């Protein structure tokens, strides 16, 4: 009698266990099936863009939204491209005058933001350093076979400097204090374009989205799994692309500037592509990359470059003073060490708990299903790609999991650094 009672109790526990996990699984899958993820992509600014969103309340077709995004990107290039000889920026650069020139509100807004970041960073970010970039061979011209001499560097420095570009807010006008001043917005324009796409999505009532242009990202709401968007930060490896860190991102923008792939070597020494606007020389500060989280992608884009130029100590000190959320990856004796500002750690921890709970629920469902299958004499769930991999707990941008090896990550950014 005792044995029968024990067996009955065990059966009841098993039935309740299976029922409990069946209800959770059904609820999760029903909620997941309602989260339809739409993905749009294309080419722009010499790289690719990706837009992911879900739950469009006005039932706007993806074709309409995609067309609006394309028009916005064409317009941004028409205003800010240095490769289009007829763009508004190209016309400004060719203007051989120091008179006030009226510009569009969009161009004025971006230059105004760039100048403010230049002022706050004491010139570490400067949109006029294009001639220096070209002198060092990191522009459209070929790489130099020998280093430029200091006299040439000084001569180019004389025609650069953000303080040689003046703004007239009332008239939305710009004046170059030297007629040969050259403005290049490549360090901030992609971030601006990301922000403009966000405006389009929100105008259509879309609250959950992730936008990426060449590694510059803005994410709002949650992804298709109901958790914050998962963004992969590239590891500064010299031979392969891998992920250093996965950051849950919600209602913020993120940009990374790296200094470890684009370089040349002369006499056994490497010269990186990030130029210090103050000295005119490539930076040498052991920083491999800087990731910044900010309210807009335009700010994140520019500040990532500025802090990379400043170096770890100056950069992290200024970031703390200004309340910037920044992650610094430092190269030390062949290893990469992370340093983060207090604001970055705070923002990351705010979304960690939600991500952990959601991941734990998925794991619990999978384990429960495996246990149920074993108890009922069924086969267990498939491996990570066929089983847990179906739940999509991978990066939403910056990396993806390989089914051949579920622990490896393949970086999918077209441009890992600026």
C-alpha cells in the first residue's frame, strides 16, 4: 500500500511538472509568435545598413517604410557626402571665400554638434582634419612609402582646426576663416543618419526597433524575444573577427571607434589611422577601441572618436565629468583589458536583470521539455542550434552564432571601425 501510494504521488508530481512547463512553453511560444520581426537592409555611405522592428501599430507596409528610409539616406548623402562632388558639403568645401554661406538646417545641425564636441574635447574631435588624414595616406590616396616630414605636417595643420569654422545660428550660416578649409563629417554623419531613421520609425508608431549603419546603432524597446537588443562589441584581434562583449541595449544609441585594423607599417613600426588633430600625428595611446552609449547616435558616433584620440586617462576622466557612458578596451602586453565609466556600468546593469530572467525562463522551458521528453520516453530536444538556438538568444547586431560551433561568434559588421 505504501509503495502504491509513493508511486501515485510520483506520477502526480510528474504530471503537474509537465503541465506546468507545458503552460509556460505554450504561453511563451504564443507571445513569441505575435512578435513579428521585420528586417530591412541596403547600401549607404560606403557600407550597409540594417533596420529591424516589430509591432507596427498602424499596419504600415514594410515597402512604404523602406522607401522612406531610402529617401532619407539619399538626402543625407546629398547634403553631407564628400564623395559626391555636387553635395552641399562638397560645394561648401570648394567655395573659395571667407564670407558667410547659407546652409541647410540638417548640415548646420551636424556641424554645430561637431563643434560643441570639439570644444568639450579640447579639439580631440575635429571635422576639419581631412587634409591630415590624406597626408598620412588614410584617405582616397595611396599609402606613403615614407613618413611625412614635420614641415609638411605643420603646413597642413595651419589649414585645419575647428575654431576656423564659424556658425551664425540666426541665419543658419557657416563661415570658413580660411578659404581652403575642408570639412569632413564621416565621423558623425552615420550617427545622424541613424537618428533620422529612428524618427521615421517612430512616426509610424514603431516603438521596438534596432538600426545599424556601419556599426553605429540605435535601439529602442525590446527585440523579438521580449528582451533588450543584444549588441556584440568586436574584440580587437588582429587575425580574426570575434566578440569581446555582448551588451544589452534599450532606448539608447551606441557607437564604437576602433584603432586596430586600418594602419600601415614603416621600418617595423605601425601607424594607425586615427589622427590627433592637435599634433597632426597618428595617436599612440594603447587604446584599441572605445564604445559610447548616448541619447542620440550622432553624439555616440562623435564621442567614440574623441575619447579614442584622448586616450584612456584623459578620456575616462572627461567622460566621468560629462556623464558619458563609455567602455574603453586597452591593449596591455598582448592582452585586452576593459575599463568602463560608472555611467556605462550603471546603464548595462539596468538591463542585465531583465535579460537574465528572460534567458533563465527560456532555459527552464528547454530543460523542462527535455525532462518531460525523458519521463515520457521521448527523444530529448535537439542540440543548441536546433533546440535552444531556435529561441534566438544571440546578438541582434554585431555578431551571430555559428551552428557548426555554438560557442563561436562571427562578427558581421561591414565596417568594424571608423
